[in-house]
């Protein structure tokens, strides 16, 4: 492959126009085996190098798609990976692109966990156990989830959340059924028993 045009952009992606085939973008971080300074208009690459450049182009395509999802709302790596797989992107390029997005803090499971927890408190009254399980189901690591939950419950009183849950659930449940519903909502016996015996 011979490069006829090489144009860096402000985003760090570089636009490559090859002598044959479609224009594509690459990022320096996506080509570990090629000296980035060797890429310029007029440069020629052998088959192996061409393959690496094209792979970098595919990783850049995934990055741009991932950014469209991230522009809408916070994403966790697990869910974003699944969305990209469903769109037909290959796992190897997804991993490369998401590694880069994490390295520049555009993708963050920690930030996602915090945002998700804050969105739940508006309409859902749930305790630590349930919230932890929900974060795990979204692919959030135990350590990241624990840190996000600690921060969440520093800012939001679990007892007050439980009190709201008791108010809501006691409209339709009482006694053992109410206790079972509170356990199911992730509250510890210690938290809700105190409220129920007040």
C-alpha cells in the first residue's frame, strides 16, 4: 500500500488516503509495530504493515461508534462491548478501541457506576445488596462497585431510603411479606427491623 495523503486531525486520529481502496483513519496508539513517523504521504508499506494499518483503521471505526454511544450517556465497558458486538464489530477491535477510550478517561466503569446509582435513587428505593447485584450484572467489578456504593451511601442515608421503601411497600404488604420485599429490595434486616419496630 502506498499512502497518497496523510492528514492528522485535532482528535488525534489521522486520515489516510491510500493509492487504492477507501480512505480510513488510524490512531498512533493502534499501531504498536510501525514507527508512526514513517507514515506520511508517499510512504509505502509491505503486506504485513498494510494489514496492521488496516487493523488500526478498523479499531478507529469502532472507537468512533463507541463515542456516539458515550455521547448519549455514560456506558460501562461490559454493556458497550455487547452493543458493539451486536452491531457486528469484531471483539479484537472493540478491545483495542475501548482500552484506548479508558486510557483517556472517556470510558469509565467507576463513573458509570456512580451515574447509574444516582439515577436509581429517584424512583427506586433499594439497599446495598440489590444495588451491588445490579452493578455486577452490568459487568462492574466488585472493587469498583464497592467504592461507588460507599460514596453513594455517604451522600445518601440508607436508613432514609429504606424508610421510603417501607412507606411504598406497606401500601400493599405487611408482616412477613413486607420483610421479604425489603430483603428482596436489598436492605439488611438490621436496617429495616429498626424502622419496623419504631
